[in-house]
């Protein structure tokens, strides 16, 4: 089951910025697409963050406004 949905973000996909919604399970991206498709697989208590108009960049962490690359384990 999804833990988190990030909606209305901009994702860099195939060389372009695209408006995309993302489903997260245990801290990992499990699905992407349109919100109406993702919410169908979510429990009633899923957390939803509206990230409009922010950029979603997996692997990056922003600390005091400065992006840092996260270490992948």
C-alpha cells in the first residue's frame, strides 16, 4: 500500500520537465502518472503532498536551500 503521494510536481523525464504525480512505498517510488490513477491504489489514510510548482528530483536533498546529492544505499 502507498505511504505517500506527491502530486503536481515537475519531474525531469526523457529530457523534459513533465507534470507528474508519484506514489511512494517504504521511501521508494512505486508508481508515477496521473493522480486519479495513483489514488485508486492508496489506503484512505495516505499522506498527500501538493508540490505545485516545485521540481521533484529523486536522489537530491535540499538543505537550507542548497541541493545535495543523497547517497544511495
